[in-house]
């Protein structure tokens, strides 16, 4: 049976965190094998410089293969790489064009008669942009949560249950997190308005979303740590969120298991 390849006008990926222990790089490569496009936008935190600088020996063959994949893609695909906070080291060389790859801090993407302001989004995160040491401490805390998530999902797998993200559950239920996401979206949208754009494309908060704010389309590509999501645009200008998996807690047994792991009963 021939493999079905989906061809898009645009694909947006962000927050792959290549170089981090938690990067689902193999899944990203598989996604890019099954989905091609004219323009690939990498909306920041593609390489996790923070993890690499901490001396973590977590760079794997899959991470190298991802870089090779991008170099192969540039022969037929225009690639635009936007700096994020975890790969802020590329800001020193931006803007830069080489081969069919452009490195930028941000830019306006014009497609199907629409203008989209594209950026990572960390500049609207007060801690990330102003208190760097606290942001890096928070990154270590997030890594700890991912360790808990790993053991939790090992137990779910033994019960025949699909993958589930504890971090995503916390984001959806904790008021301060919900408020943070809402404020982030509003700040991003205001930037699009000031630049006379029809929409905004971003990443950073690991929360894929597509919604309208008045007449501005807000698009967030999510991440490849837990959500495994991307944005795609077809040749008629329609955007959608695509996911490699979608799992939710669906039973009382799942809820009990979730609470046990959070209490440390792994």
C-alpha cells in the first residue's frame, strides 16, 4: 500500500526542543515525512539551547536526524526559522539567509491575501523576557513535572490506556494558568492589530489554539514535548490544528491513577 502524503501550502511547527530529553523528535520527523508544504515556519524553541548549556547529555541520533531532515527539506521547501527563548542564541545572527532557509526574530507572512504576524511569543512572557534566571528555574521545574508524567504514562500503558499530559491537565484547571494563557493571547493579538495584520502565528506556551479575537485570527502551533501538534494551511487559506495523538482522561480509574501519581505513589 502506498503511503499517503498530505501536501499543504504552509506548515507551522514550534517548541520541538531538540536537544532536550523530552523532545519527541522521532515523531516530528515522521510528521514531516507524511506532510509536505511550500513553506515551513519554525516558530521558535526548535533547538533547546538551555538544555544543552546545562550540560545534559541528551542529544540523540534522532535529534541529528531532525537537523538532517530540515537540510533535506530546504531543497524543495522554503524554511523560515524564528528565534525563541530556548534558542535565543540565534538572535545574534538574525536576520540571516542561507540555502533556502531564513532566520528571523519575527516577520509578516503573506498568504492567500492575508497578513500574519509571526513570532515566538516569549516577549509577552514577563518572567522569560525580564527575569531570565527565574525562567530557567521554571524550566527545571517543568522537567521535573515531565518525569512524573513519564511514570504516570508508563502505568497508563500497562493498563492499555493512551498517552495523557499531566501538564496540559494542570494548565486547563489551574486558574492562574488559564489567566496567563488568556492574557498572552490578548497581548499577541494586539501586536497583530498594530501591524495591520489579519492574524498572528506563535508558539511558546505549549498550548495549540485557533480562535478569533474580533477580526484577528490567533494561531498557536503548540509543542512537540507533549501535545505533538502543528498548524497547517491549505491552498484556499484555511488553517487547522493537526495532532499526532489526542488523549483525555475518560474514566474514574484514570482520575484515581492521575491523583496517585501526583501524590508520588508511582
